[in-house]
C-alpha cells in the first residue's frame, strides 16, 4: 500500500516531536509536511528543534531536512499532505480557526488541542471505547460544507489512564454510578519547557488550570450517544477530579474510587473483565494497537511511571492495586504514557481507525 502523506502542525513541540518520532517508521503514514510558529518556519526541522529535541532517539532522517512551514499557511499543508495531526500550543479561538481552515481546505484534522473537544459534531476518540463516534463525520461535513476535510479530536491526557478500565467494566455489564479520581500528572503534560523546575522539584502542585473540568466532562461525551447528527453526552457516571502536577517526566497516574449503579462485581470478575477487554483497534489489527490494551499488574506496588509507562511502546494502560473501598465500592490505580497514549500515539491509533473505516486515504 502506498503510504498516506501526513502533516504535523505544531511539529516542534512536545507532542509534535512525539508524532515525528512515532511516524518515522509507521507502515501506513509518512510525514511530508511539518509546521509551527513563525519562530520556527523557514528553518529545517533539525534546525528548528536544535537544543530542544527531547526524544531519546535521533530525529528521523526523513523529517530532519523538511523545511518547517508557517502553521497559518493552510494551502501549503493542503498541497503537501493528505491529512494533518494538530498539536498546536495556541489559544483556543486561534486553534479552532486554524483547524477549521484546514478542514475547509479538504484536509482531515486529528487534533490534540482542546478547542473542538466539546463541539457536538466532532468525535472525541479513544479508539477502544467509542470507535462508532466517527459516524458523526458525514453530518459534520454536510453541516459545514466541507468536502473531504473534517475534524476529529483526542481527549485530555488526564483521563486516558482511567476511562478505558472503567469502560471495560461497563462493557461487561457493570454500570458505574460515580467516580472520584486523583491524577498525578507528569511535567511533560505541560509541554516544553513547561513547568519551572523551581515549582515542581520536591513538590506537588495541586492545580492545573482547566484540567479538572476536562477530566470530569470529557468522559461523558466519550460515553455519549449519537442522536440526529450530534453527540449527546451520557448523563452518568458523575466524576469528581483532583488533578495534580508531580515531578515525573512522563506518565500520568490516576488513583480511582468508584461506585456501581447495580450489581457490584467481585474483584475476580473485575480482573477478568480487564484481562479479556479488546476494542476495535485490536479486532481490526491496527498497526499500533496494543494487545492487550489493559495490562493488570499483580505486584502490590505497581503501576509506577518509570517501570510501566512504556508498556507496549507506551500504548497500553497499566492497572493495579485493585481492592475494596470502605467508602465507595472499589478502588484501583491506573497509568498511561501521557505524550504517547495520551497524545501523539493515541491520535495515530485514531488515524489508523479512521483509515480502516474509510475516512482517510486517497
Ligand atoms: P508545546 O511543547 O508548547 O508545543 C507547541 C507547538 O505549537 C510548537 O510546535 C509551537 O511552535 C506551536 N505554536 C505555538 N504558538 C504558535 C503560533 N502562534 N502559531 C503556530 N504554531 C504555534 O505544547 P505540547 O505539549 O506539544 O502541546 C500541544 C497541544 O497538545 C496542546 O494543545 C496541549 O494541550 C495538547 N496536549 C498535550 C499533551 C502533553 O502531554 N504534552 C497531551 C495531550 C494534549 P514553535 O516551536 O515554533 O513555538
């Protein structure tokens, strides 16, 4: 199969670098276009990220010499690639405008930014949880008069660790009523250079602007239903979130307690549900689908960011410490790699799903 040409908009940032790294050897996609701010445009990619390339591997040779375009130059993107990943670190209205301009120019956009997450005809995808939400795309295109272009988004990285294990329980027939979650979020989640070392070393910062609202609201859209060309959020479960920043480089941890609405499964039934869980990416054998998507750790002190974030190349979610909760019904700890599964890797998996469903590719 001829590889599909991909653009990375915001290619020089923390998430953009992960796209460039992960797409370097992708079997379906090849990077043919990179763009960023006027600070970077006109330079080769290698020049633009000199001194701030934070990946462990070198820059893929196929990208190092691409000249970085100005992200505002939508026509350049439309001429150079078949779809784009958007990883822009700009104010929401500006991102919304730019992503809509790309879609209007015929480019499908898969975005990490929050600008369109709550737009009711834009699918917010975790491919194992709501692959059917892509069927909203024709309604989105018709409503806006877009031919070929559309927007699909990734949810916030904070919920990627805990929502799939909870969804696996729901899918096994155990209805979840309410959730209390405390996230311990890595510094890479704030981009590069991100949080000041003086603020975060030897410290826990108990506030990340806007994060708790996203962590509480986005799951309801992901679990929502499609009605008359719009996604209607699910009325439940209720989520209460504390989001904190901790001195970890990569890997967001979530400590979760929850109550069930009806039957309370045994701990064995929960572990069985997690171990047996498979979603559309596994069934479709998508190239970067982790198999299994949820990895249950029996050790009493796992999951841990340093030891578990790279499970299945950063695409699997590690779960552990399942036990009864004296206040709610059960509690557990979940972990996912925030810039891989929670950002670039998760979006690449979404693109693979969209390709398999016929939404991407010439
Ligand atoms: P980042 O490291 O700050 O990178 C921001 C990118 O946007 C850079 O490529 C930057 O280009 C570009 N940019 C900034 N201002 C611009 C402008 N005015 N015009 C055009 N391009 C501009 O941020 P990040 O962590 O990669 O995050 C990118 C997006 O993904 C954000 O919306 C973030 O909320 C979201 N996200 C991040 C994570 C994570 O774990 N980091 C997870 C999920 C979602 P220059 O290099 O030229 O300045």
